[in-house]
């Protein structure tokens, strides 16, 4: 198997409990608050499709470290106005959070960093 084929090999995928809540919250917000259940399904599908892309090419996400004042192994990809924050470690993808791009995702991901 070549190096590029190895990058395309199936990866193990894990969602944190926060990421699961994020997805449910996104769907509920769009379906109920925006009164658009069809759009809610489409947005969640677009996010899940992007996560499938991450599985195929885990290093394709943008590194978060340049945006913060400390080292982190988070990467992110954008989908439907949301940022999918994930880590790629030991041939596994860990989706930690899915946060709207207009929110202060740095303080959501690193709440203790704001206290320094």
C-alpha cells in the first residue's frame, strides 16, 4: 500500500458526546426555531457528508494552532456554516465539536484558555 493509499484507507470514527449534542441541537434549532425541518435535515446531511470526506482524507482539515496562542492538534473543516472540529490520532478520527462559524468557537473549545 502506498503512502497516498494509506491516507485514503478507512479510518475509525468517534463522536464525542458534545459533538452528538451539537448535531442534535443544530437539527432542533433549524427545525423548531427556524420552522424548517427539511432544511434541518439537509444541513445535518451536509455536515455528515463533510465528515465522510474527513474520513477519506483526514489531514485535509485546516490546523487550528495558527489561530490560537498555543499548540493544539485540532483540525477543522467547514460545512453549511458550521465548523467541524476534529483530531486525527493513531488512525482514528475524533469529532469533538460542531460549532456555528459565527460563534466564538475558540472560547467554546478552550474555556480555560480565556481565564489566563
